C-alpha cells in the first residue's frame, strides 16, 4: 500500500534519485533538493517535499515551492516524479492528492508543472487532474567532446574587434573587481527582464541572487562568464554542476538590450563551451521557451540538439 509523508532528513538523496530516474533530462541531487527547501524557508516562502513509500521503498517524490524570479504569494511550482518501474500504479495520484490538500490549505491560486510531451503517462495524468497546457519549452544538449573547438577563437575575435572581452567570475574575483556582487546582481536584473517565461518576471532580490546564484555550491566560477565593454558589464552566462550528473547545466544567458544582435550571446556560449571542455564535461544542457527564437537559433547553430518539448501545465484552484 502506498503511503505519502514528508521527506525524512535522511531521504533527500533517494528522493533526488527517484526524480532523476524519472526525469533524466533534468538531473538533481539530494544537495540540490535540500538546498532549495532551505532557501525557500530562509526567504519566508512556502514549500514542501513529500515522498511516496511502498513498504520500505521510496517510489515517488513531489514538491511545491515558490519561484523567486516570478514570485506571487499564492502561485506555486510543482515537481512530481515516480520511479519508472512504479509508474501507473497509484503513487503519482497519492502524491498529488496530498499536495493538493496542502496547497488548498495555503490558499493557493494556481500551481504549474512541466511534463514531457512524449511521456506516455504524464500529460494525461495532469490533464485528468484539471491542469491546462500552456507554454512549450525545450531542453537541449551539446556534446562538448564532438564540438569543433576551432570555431571558438574566431567568434571571440569578432567580439574583441568590437571592444568586448569575456572574463570569468574567477578572474573578476582575482582582480579584486570593486562591488562585484552588486554589479553582477544589477546585470542579471537587467538581462532577465525580456526572457520568455510562463509567469511575469519579478525583481530578484540581492539576497536571493547571492544565495541562489553566487552561493550555489554547483556554480563554476571559471564558467560564470561576463561580457565586458569599456568597463561595463553587458552580458552573462553561467554553468553549474550537480552531483547527480557529470553534465553541466546552463544558467541564464542574457545580453543588455543595446548589445543584442551583435554576437555577444554567441561569444558567451562559445566561451562557456571552451570552459566546459577544460573542465572535462561531456555535455552541456540548457532549456529555453519555444518562443525564445533568438536563443534557440544560437543554440541550433552551435549544435545543441533538442529533446522533445516539455509543456507547462497550470492548475487553478
């Protein structure tokens, strides 16, 4: 018989293993899940992680939490996953029932979750529970080992001809760049405004930026890259590593409005590929909304291969 209860302190790793087995395109570690839970509570947000247990085995996990970059006090994000061998046997339904009860008690207005469009069960599971499909997203991967690295130098030289150089967070720290954290926060706050998303962007506080980005243990300082022109920060990208996989995950890639369409995003991506190669990473993964045509075009030219689309489903209460 399936039982649902809050995740135990010693169960974060197994909960992450369940999630990664069900969603290999989005690997997570126990550290990742525990960190998000601690951050949500530290920011006075509402969050919960539950597990479905069959006998002594954890067969499913589900979380709801609030998105600091698109914050609304009564709107939530959802993740729900069941071990592939146990899907279609009631664990997912039991997890959703428990989460729905908690969300209603909190006065939730809505909750959102992603489902791969090619998954045999997930879209139907959500639709039967009143979720409506919305925006489409693509996860994409680049094989770093197969990339033609001779393409990198010309791309960076083209930027240099415009007076743009790309430097890493590690280099900026070593140079003693003044007010670095504040400048990086201002840059991200600027470039993220126009990124297509399911909910309107809200300001990312300096605390959240410092803890969720600069304080992320998976952030790679040598692969957090900033485009600089005449001393001004004009673009950024970043790579992160999770204990769940040797693959690297891409954070936000963005460029200030005045510099868009001038090769800065491509140069940042090329520099990130070079950094990933130096770190010995086999793959870089990223995700983009289907209406983010400029970034999808850049990724396509660089050789990123798209997975089947993921649909953003919303349930209103």
